[in-house]
C-alpha cells in the first residue's frame, strides 16, 4: 500500500508549571494515500495536538521530545521552518473547526485566494480562472458575489467551502480536517462531508478529526480511536462498528442514538486533565470491564482480529 504519511514513536507534551505533561504518547500511525482516515475520541484525547504537531503549529510551551513524521518519506521534523513553509498550506492543507479564524476579516475573499502560494507566480487573469474553477468544484454559486465579499458576509458553510477551495487551489496532497462541521447545522454539515468524499475520489488523502462516530461510519475508510494521548484501537471503519474491541470504543458506540429506540448509555466519569498522572490503562477508572492489572500496568497496542487494540482483555 502507498503510504503518504507515516508517524513513528511520536511524543508531544506541554510544559505546565515547570513540569512536562504528554498529550501524545508514543504514537505510531500510517495513512494510505487516497483514503479518508478518522481520528476519533472525546475532547482532550489529543486529536488536535496530533494535527498541530504535523503542521508544526504548536504553542511555545509545547515540546516534541521524540519521533518522526514522514510525509512522502521526508521527515518533517528535520526540516527548517522556512522550508516547511513551502509545504504547509501547499502540499499539506488544514480545514479548521472555525473557518472564520482562518480568513482575514479585513480582506475580501478574492484577495485572500490570490495569496495562495501556487498562484503567486502566475498572471492575475490565469489565477482568477483557477480560483473560479476551484470555487465551482466546491459547489459555490454566485461566485462573483462571493469573491467580492468579506468573510463576515458569508455563512459558516460558505466560509468552509472557501477554505476547501484553497486546498484545491494549492493542489494539496494531504488535507487535515479538524472537526470541520462542528459549527454547522446538519444539512450544511452533510454537504461539507460530501465535498470531502469528492476530494478523496480525486485522489486526495484526508485525516478527519471527529467526536461523531456516525461520521466515521458513513465517510471514513479507517479509524483510530484515541484516549488521553494514547491509541487504544485502530481498524477499518466498518469493522470497528461491526465488532468493536476496546471498552472505550464500545462505550462510544453505545452512546450513539439508534433507530431502535434503545436507551443511550453514558460513559461514567469524565476525561482526566493532562496534568493528572494515571497508572496503568488511562481508561480504567471509567471502564466496566476493568481488571486489577488495568490499574497498575499499561497495555500495549497489539494485533487482534484484523485490527490493533490496546487492552488487557486481549493479552
């Protein structure tokens, strides 16, 4: 299989009151080209930290203590910032949770699209044609009106389409989508997700962060479930739903509404803060299958039934 992105032994932490606390713990992942891959879990599980580590957009108190991030076999962590700027936004593009934060409120949409790196070395007439084609691909109507608009004059869904158009203009190979439908209503959300499917069908690779497992089932080829910076389960998305293995994955699925009128199950307790030191499996205090070893020793991520799972139930 052709891997576009490969993560090896990645550890990312934050210095808080002179102590280093890890948000990503020994992450090993690879992503096949031309697929939609999901990173799922509750808020605070490390999903956004993972995306920002790839993009090198971490705050000053963050530390990448070890690991490698291979993009097309090039280790991104070895690249100087000025060289990485040629990759970020061009080869690797971000679709954020809130598109308004990525669009400059002082400039019209056309001016911002003209600033995409791949358009800077071509004449303005040709650049405008590329922009219009990209906006048409993301199914924006009244293109001229949109181009003349400021971000605040557009709806949330329209702004998100503009961000996706930027990825098309730059011809990004890898698109990192950080809960891109969080601030949108259901109908607009579905249209944005269908646009991501269109991008996949055109050969783009997408890493989609979500806490909504129904999105994983309907739109993603594979899924990685994270909990407090650890990978607890990796599987093809349909297999994950058909036969979840990790208790956390099971709990997330049991919390999904169904058409059968089944009572929704709650996951007891709350996710712990990054500053809390937890011995053993980090999920053990919330797990209904907990055993004594779970409270003292952390399980490894091992192959089991056509997926990888980190749980003492399968050791």
